[in-house]
C-alpha cells in the first residue's frame, strides 16, 4: 500500500483522483507553453533595453540639429560685427545673436534647444544682454528656463 495515497474508502479519495487526473493535462500544457512564456519575458527585457538606448540617441540627434542651426548663423554672419542683440529664426529654431565682449564676432545662443546640453552657444566668448530683453523673451515664452537662467546671469540693467 502506498502511504502517500489515501485508501479508497476515504471521503477524499474521489477528490484526490479528480485533481490528479485533471492536473496531468494542465501540467503538460504548461510544459508546452513554458518556452513561449520565457521567450516573451526575455524579449520584453531586450526591447526595454533597446528603448532606453534609443532615448539616449534621440538626445544626441536633437543636439546635432541644434548645433547645425548655430553653425548656420555663425557661418552666415562670419566676418560681420553686430552692435545690438539680434533675434533670428531658421525653421522652428530661434537664436539670439549678441556681440562678444572681445569686440569681434557674434555669440549665437539657441533659445529652445531640443536635446542636452540644454544651453548651447556658438563660440566660447563672454557677452552682455539687457535685462529687459531677457524678461521680454520670458514673457513671450520664446526661451527655455535653462537658457533664461544663463541669459539672466549675463544681464545688465542698461
């Protein structure tokens, strides 16, 4: 006599036999579907990893577009000197050109960058901007918060 099995006269004998009979097809079905379930789980991990990589790539692509806008204006205005701040537009991008404090050249600042870093300027030079211009750009919502903070740090009351 099997010690694991209940005797036939036990009230649980029929229930135990029904569960054992029912669970055998269920177990075989689960064994057949297990590779599919594992494959779906692994694929979801792989796709989530690829999605994150694409998010980083988007920032890089946005930066390339931003820098090409700045290069466009730097090339177009090369050799010319401006004396007052100048707002220019190329497609959806808007830039602010300000004279460099060195006396020659123009610093072009992208007002709403698409990707990181969220402040981009065309050349590494110091400049001054009027506080009224920064406030006007903020009220018209033509500048991102990061760019507004940097412009405010270069602002004068003139």
